[in-house]
């Protein structure tokens, strides 16, 4: 069992969405269809939103279930969406894929 919340969430998303985690620079998940940044707690949401700047495709903050409400509140009025740890979209990103 992964030790950190970040690792646990990335493993779940990899399995549920059948995608690979990017441990290097940039966002945690960068697929042809979306960009995703895992944030394990409400204090790190702002940093995650900064990481997603510049991506011209649907972009999501991926959070544990107990942070979903806070993430939705923080992303109101932005193009960033919210995905929970199971891969379910809780707030759709309004960025268009280019």
C-alpha cells in the first residue's frame, strides 16, 4: 500500500483511467485528452492550479474525496475541473481540446 496520499491517488487514477503517472516536471498526468494534477490536501490546491496553467486541453485537479468540496469551491469561475480519486469528474473542465 502506497505511503502517501499523493501516491495512493496516482495509483488509483492510473488503474481506473488506464494512464501513466508522470513523475518528472510538469503535471502528474498528461494525456491527449486531459491534463491532471494530483493534490492531496486543500492547502496545495493553488499550487496545482498553477501547474495546470498553459495547458490547452481539459485540465483537472485530482483530489481525495474529502477535498472535493473545497476543490470545487476553489475552481469556481475558472476553466479548471475537479476529478476525485476514483477518476470521477466532479466539476467538468471548460477548456476546449485544441
